């Protein structure tokens, strides 16, 4: 499988595994117990289904971290 993803607005090659959980936690190195949300093509994806979420050429992935403050 080959193709392109846009991750936080930056084009990157579509990984061979094309799995959202592996992309976020292993490829991009986000900690599993951190506070952030992930959207694919504008739809929020619950972490409970990341492992079943397969990515395809042209998908937009946005990773948004929670910031505390007032």
C-alpha cells in the first residue's frame, strides 16, 4: 500500500500498516496515557476504535492536545 496522509497539515507517506493506533502511538510516539484527541477527515475517533481504524490515501489526521489554563 502506498499513498499520502496529511498529519496535522503536513503530508507524510501512508505507512504500510495503515492503522491509526500504530500510527499515533508507535510511529508518532504519542504516549498512550496522555490527553489528546484524534480526528480523521474531521471526525473524532474514540481511542477504543483506533486499532480498527484503517487509514487510506488522502486521509487527514489531526491530533489535538488538551491544554489546561484559565
